C-alpha cells in the first residue's frame, strides 16, 4: 500500500479514537485487520496521534505475537507442531507444505499468495496431524493430502478433510 493511501486510511481510522494511550492496542489491531500487517508509517503516525514515543508503539507491536510487521500472504497455511501431530507425522507434513510452496516456516511466498506458519497446538489432536488453511481445518493429513488441499486452496476450493 502506498504511503498516501496509508495516511488517508489512518486519518479516517484515528478520527474514531480519542488520544488516550489505552487505545494503542485496539488501533494497532484495526490497522492490522485492514492491512494484514502494521506498516512502519502507520506505527509512526499512531505514535504521533497518541503522543507516545515510537519505541513504545514498536515495543507493543513486537511483544504481541498477533501483530505482524511484514505483509502476510493472502492465504495463511498453519501446520500444527503439537505432540499428537508430531507423533503422527507432523514433521513430514510440514516438509511437504514447505516443498509445495517453496518457502520455509514463518515465510511468505514472493507473490504474497501464501504465508506458512507453525502453531504449538490447535487443540484438534484427534485429527492429527492437522493443517489449517485460513479458517478451514484439515485433519488426518498425509503428504498426498497436502498436495491436494494446497491445489484446491490455489483454486479457491478448500474442501474439509
């Protein structure tokens, strides 16, 4: 997003908040919701608006795992690395996803189509190993199923497994 668009978007967003520092996290959440990450220019403008040092805004944005400082892919692929998934072949599943997407864990494809993340546990242990694409849970994964769900996701057809 170009800087002028970010400024215009931020002006509108910030106009709905008062300058109370307790609004920092809700403001950052809304910026991230709209952009998929927190652009540097946006954090600087928030710091000015709330009259906070930029280091405070940056500190909060790096402390909480929910905030991202770089753009994410349009589709988020999450692979569980919890105990049940690990025991049932989660490492093989992660390697297959990495191979298929051409990126490693916590990376984004250059076309910004996919971001690959690992999660400690989804709480879907009975379905292990588990892969979640956006909000769709795919259980009992195999390397062959990985290829199929990623092909389906690329076509906009996510079928639950």
